[in-house]
């Protein structure tokens, strides 16, 4: 069963993903996210990297359709939370999914995709461009980056991102850096 903190984090993620703000997730939301990331990266819509982003967001939507309990083509917040609750109850399976997403650059709707120079780490500038695609303010993005950069070296490494994703989904510690993966939400300070 999802703890209140996990429910709060997932609800925040749901609302960030609901790009048209109609209260449910559908294919158009994922197309909107892809467009936002393409724009944030200053890619031409037909560039190979843009096509890759579009394909990955489509794959994410295809996976999320498992949450559509009533098969109406939309995923409500309750369906989203129920699906994650079921998925996360099998920690071994969920951990394997996170690692697979990490290997393919799918973590949290493409955060690793923000590694624009391909050096294996995300700078504040790269983080800003992606988080802006989610509608976060500059202050929220800077706060998020500062909390995620656990070693304080000015970069988000693969290891920091993988730990942050795990913390985002599993930690019930309100001070866990991974809680800031998608910016601030709820009562987290």
C-alpha cells in the first residue's frame, strides 16, 4: 500500500505529466511532453534525437496503458496510483524496470536524455532545460538540482540519478534527495 508521502510524490508526477491539465493521462499528454523536451533541447522536430524522444514517450504511454483499468483510453489519477501501488509492491520487478529505464534513458520522462553533450552527467543548464519542459520555475529547478547533486560536484551523475529515482519511488524519508526529482511538491521543504 502506498504511503502518504509516496502517494503525494506520484500525484505530483501525474499532474506534471498531464500536460493538457484535463485530469487524466492520454497519448496526447505524452506527445506534449515529447514536444516540450524537443523544444527545450532546441531540436528540429524531424531530427533523429527528436524522433527518439517521441518514440520513447510513445513507449512510456504504451506501458502506462496497463493502468487503464476501465480501458477507456485515459488513465485517471486513481488508476495511476493503483497501478503504481501494484507495480511497486513487487520491489524486485520494479527495481528491474527502473534499471532497464536507466539503461535506455527513460528515467523520469527523459532526465538522462538531457545529457546534451553526452558526457554521462547532467549540468544545471541541462537540468534547467528539461525541467522547464515540465513547467517548473527556475527557482524550483535550481532547488531540485541542488538537492539531487548529493556529492556537490555541480553535476548529476548516472549513479545520483538512479539513486534519486529509487528514492523517489520508495523512500518515506521526507528529506531524501530523490524526493526532488520532479521539483517540490506538497509539504516537502
